C-alpha cells in the first residue's frame, strides 16, 4: 500500500507549517437565507460547491472563491461567507480583497471565527500595513485561553518582530528592478526554483501546472510537481516544455541543483522516503540521461533533503537537509567536500551563523565561491522566507547573513535565489500581486549608482503589458534597451508650492482601471517612475493631511528617449473643507450604489486610511425637482449608503456621519439642466482632523 510520504512535493516539504490553518466556519442554510426566495436555490448550490472546493485545500481555493462570489450576490452581509471569501483571497491572488472581506465578516459578526484577528493580521502584514498587523496580532492574543496563549505567544511575538523589521526595511528600498519572466515561463500555477544550465542557454524550473495526465496532490489539492525547461536567446525565453523521463515521473519531481558543466542534475523526488534528492548524469555513449540514483556518500538521510548547489569545480556541495542528527532546528544548510577519490566527505552543519531554529532553504553558492545565498524563515525576516547573503571570509568562515532588503524581500515567501556568473542579475521565486496568480520566477536587476534611473521609494515596482493583472511586475523584455517613459517631478503643497510632501502615487490605465505603476515621493517630495508606454494615465495621489488628488495626464506624444517632468500640488485638509465626490452613481430614485461608484468611493477609503484621526460629514443633495419630503429622505438615504460602503471597507463608524440636505444647499441655479445636474451630488465636509 502506498504510504502518505509518497505524495510529498518539494514546496509542501518546504512550506509545511508555514501558513496558518484557518478555522472551518460553517455556513448554515438557515442563516444564509434572507427570506427572499428569488435566487436562493442557485446561491445555496454555489455555497455548497464552494465549501467542497474550500475543504479540498488551497489548490482549489480559486474555485471556491468564484462560487462564494456568486453566492454573495444573494446575501452580501453573511459573516461566514465573507470570512471564507477573505481566506480564499488571502491564499490566492489578492491580499487587499482578503482584507475587505475579512473586515466585512468581522463587522457583521465579531465572533465569526476565533482566528479573525489572526487572519486580518496576516493579511495586513502581507500588504505592508505593519502597524495594523501588529494591532490585530495583539487582539488575537487577547482572545486566547491560557493553553492556547502558551502555544501561540512565541509565534505571535515572531510575527510582530517581522512587522517591525518590515517597517524598517521598507523605509530604505534597494535600487533594483524586478521583472516577471513572463508567460513563456510562468503560469497561473506555482512556478519556482530556477536553474540555469548548458552555458546559461536553458532555464529549468519546477511547476505545478496541469498537463494531460496530471494528478492532484492529496495534501493540498494542487497538481503534482514537474520539471520544465525553456531555452533563451538574446534574453528572450521560448515557451517552456515539460521534460520526459528520467526527469519526470508520475509523482512529484523538482530540479534543485546542477553541476557547472551541466552533465549532472540533482532532482528532488517526492516518492523517495518522504522526499529526497537523487542525481541523474548524462551518458554520452548512450546519448541519454541515467536513471536517478542516490547521491554517493553520506549526504542523504531518512529525514529528507531538498535543494543543493555545487561549487564551480564540482568539489563542494551545499544542500538543505532535515537530518535530525545534524540540524539546529528545522531544515538546515549542510556542507560536504569531495575527497581525492571522488567521494563526498561527512556532511557538516554550517553552524548558527547561517542556520537558525527555523527553516533554511534554497541554497546557492556563486560561481566564484565568494557568496552564499539562501532563504530563511529566521534571522531578520520580514515574514515567510526572505533571501539572505553571506560572504565567505578568509579561512573559510561565513559572515553574518544580510537580508537582501525590500522590495526583493516582502512579508510573503521568497525562495530559490540564484545569480548570473557576474553576480549582477538575480533570479528567484516569489509571490507578487500583478503576477500570474501564484508563485512566479522573476529577474532582479541591480542598478548601479551611475545609472539615471533612481527609485527612491518603497513601492516603486511597475506593472507592464502582458501580465494581465494589476500589480508590481514587469513583463520580460530584452535588457539591452528600456524604452519605457521616465517621469520625474515633485509633490508639493499648493500654498507657496515649496513644501515637499511624502505621498503615495498610483498610475492607472483609465480605460481598464489597471494599476500600471506605484511610487512614493521621498522626504524632498521628489519621485521618479517608469511608465510602460506613451499614453494617457490616471494618477491618484494620497498623503496624510492632504486631500487626495486624481487627474488624467496625457503622454501620448512622448517617447522613451526623453525625460518627462511633472510636478503635482496637493491641498492641505482644513476643518470645513468640502469636496464633491464625482462619479458617484445610484440606481434611479433609489439609494442603491451602482458598481461604477466603487472606484471613487475606494479613493475616499484610501484618503481616510491615510487620515485616521479625521471625522467627515457625508451629505446627500438633490435638485428642486419633486417633493421636498421625498428629496429629503432620498438624500439622507444616499449619504447613509456611502457611509455604509466605507464602513464595510473597514473605516470606523465614529469617523463618519451622514446627513441629507435635499435641495437646500444648491451649488448652481436649478433653472438649467446643467445646474440641476451639479446640484444632484454627494459631498463630504471635514468636521475635525
């Protein structure tokens, strides 16, 4: 009979125990039905199908999410449904949506789940909202019973320390460009562990994408791992293909190491004693690869090994092992040297300078043997696995590892970092919004100080054409030329135009709403950003103490050779300031917000997030058509609908009051069509700040 360890995949081995296991919150039929029969049957079927996919594991959370979203149209306020939607988003492709739905669940029922604060803390940490994450981790600690507190306190303490480190690292971002390798390599499934071979002309990697006979792993319901290869020419990758035997089998297979000459590959095979490394060597006389076999010597153990890296002369090997006899805790990096007879010596642990009580993973020794890169859940990580670098010093000792910093590292997982032979370009596996939906392989280009392109902020990464989603990645292009538009300028106070402002700036495609760039001006108000192509952009700017800014800038006639300069001016918030909320639409004669209003209201939400001490009056206004009584009620109900929307997103009810003024405060004459249109509005007034 096949034992359970036959199903173990590399990433399951690596990430086991890393992700929080959430509670299985029940959605009962009685609580879900609102009393309206129309649409209930279809919605309830979607709930049941969603629950089956949810229980199936993270591999089918995307399917569960789609069914829950359909059911939400029937009962949008159901706490458990919103909670499960939040969890689906948390472990798929949109952490911001996770926050929205988890907050809705909490507002509807603060006791919807015992881990609601834990999940909110996790989501806030992943989107760099570290203060809010710490707040929710503390709240979770307060609801634990003594036995739970004893078990959870060390974990929560570490998570809060990660948030503090994330706050520090994100203040001093590294000068890099991170590029998603594109659809030739990546898919909507997990793609990871890049390995260059054959003179760097080919990229091998591991993927959990389906193929004709693909099987799902019973532990997480994702597809089993397989090895793929793509050849590259002049910096462009061809579409990756799945390799045949002996690289792939019917079980989990991953490539984790290669000799410098490309004659031997180290493979991770999930069906070998719970997951272990094997080696395949090219047999020139037979013109084929050998059947995978254990690495010679005493390198492997019954506890399992994962990644490995050879020195350039092939006489040193660094690898990750769970060997309990050698481990300092979790998975550690071990080292072995080949003796004159070609046999590997007894492995030794690299020691506490490198290894921690937590897991280390994805080890890589640079071609010149000077630097060791690896991923760790210990040291000063921002969360999850971060990439670290250690330098080999005189005498062979290793220096204290250095975190590669933000944005290379984030609170999510970054693993399997390698460099080119010059050490100027890195490749690694990471999870980013704007990617293809899961873990992707990306390229890190380090910018020298002599380069003109300078990113001074923590959110400088760009989204480019071809990714298909809003986010942080750039579609791969030849590195010989960067023809994107370079925009620079300052964000300043409108009074005098000299006071610099630290502000978050987002650039959107006005046609699709996709965010194409994100940057934060520095303490001098200066920003520099690359825009994907000459066209019009909607720019949204938010800064604490200032009204948000939204405008269209047109760069259609610009070209990549010129440096564009544009300054933006923000108006300081004062008590009594009134702002008309444009693009707020309701169903005719009703107080029901239409979906196209959400973008404008989301801007108000972000404005209030940046100004948590502010209190606003949201007011509804009408023209003088119809009865005063009806207009009074309609204007008040519409203002309340806006307040409810913002509260559902997470804004405190105490920050908002709603008021209806009917036609008593016109801003234009009511005797023209244009005047009446201006008077039909929703606006906010600053009551305190």
